[in-house]
């Protein structure tokens, strides 16, 4: 396993030299997050213009080697708990395991084995006595919530005390197309979001940034608030963040980071909906 010190601005998926498992320091989760990458071929059904995945392409993942994934997770947890991983590779203030997060280089729920991999994670955490201290998280664009196996996997996460971080960067179809490269319609996104929130505690994750020097359009933000408003009582809250690492997409030169003051100002109207908001500049 690599000896390079982990940093919040580097979420390399190959930092552990494994196919599916990779550790990162998550500024939003507040410690070491064990990533599960079900898209090792860098394929996703969306193409977000701020995405940090190199050589991103459209598509889904290859078949998952479930035995290898379980072995990698077991090996990593063993190194983190009984070895010198924490002292050798993690800054002093972040030396705690906070979650196992289905994230990676594409949409994790596009893997047909998704619900099975949730079971593997749950079983492996239990074998190390980590069920109550390490959260299972799914970081998703929510586009496949209509599929039964996806709902089954999310329900498993909910029963295990985990949660979902559901991507929502815009409130209009035009905004979603521009930012996420998707033809999603707001009313469909709202329906899927409601379904997700009924299966597991669900946080919205929203990336705000400057595009061609301009902050998000006022009308776009109003549409975003309108989409959230009817669902506010069912949601756990909203993560607002800006760009922490450079985009590896062709739009990268057009993107700029928003500061903490701007994000806090944007958080105000969201809090007025009755939602908790966590700001990560």
C-alpha cells in the first residue's frame, strides 16, 4: 500500500493500489472515508463539468468481482485498525474512520451488483465491530432510483443506519443539462428524491461555482429552492460546497470557486425552508 500522506484536495482512487477500495480524507465527513469505486473503468451516465475523474466516458461499469471487493475492504480495514496506516498516511487531526462511501469514478448504482455490495460492506464492518461507529454512505446522482435493485440497496443502507448524499446542482432542466450533462427533468428528479428519502436519511449535495466568471443565476437558484420546498420535511439537510479540486473536464478553464461568504449567503434561503445546511467552501 502506498505511503503517500493523504490530503483533502487529493481523492485519487488508486491511492491504496486496489481496484475497488480507496481511502480519502473527506472534509465533509470529517475524517478518513473508505471509498468503494464500482466504476473502475471511469464510466458514468452523467458528465458533470466539474468532475475530477480523468478520461471520463459515458457508460456503466464492468461486472464487479465481489470476492475481490470483499478481500480489499477486509485488507484495508485490517491495515487501518491494526497496522500503521493512520499514523503513516493520515494527518493527526483526521485519524478516525468515519464512513464507507459508495462513490468512485461513476454512478455507483449503475452496477447491477450494487445491493449485493452493500451487504458485503455491512457484513465486513460488523466483523470488525464497526457497525455503530462507521457509517455506510451512498453518494449518487439519483438517476437510477426507479430500479428495484437500487431501491433495495438504499433500503439496506437505511436499515443499517447509513445515509444517502443525493446530487442536486440545479433546479431547471436547462441547468441540469449544462452542469451535469443529463436530460433529467426537475419533476422526475423530485420524484426520485422523495423515493430515496423514504428509504434512507437523505442529504442533498449541491456544488456551486462560477461559470465564465459568473455565480449561479438567480432564476436557477429560485428553481432549485422551489424543487426542494415540498420535500424539505423529508430530507436530512443540504451540503453546500464549491470546487475543492480542479475539474478534469474540458470546461475546467471556465470554472471558478465561490468563497465561504457567498455560500453562507446562499444557505440562508435554504435554511428558511426548514432544512439544515452544512457549508464546505
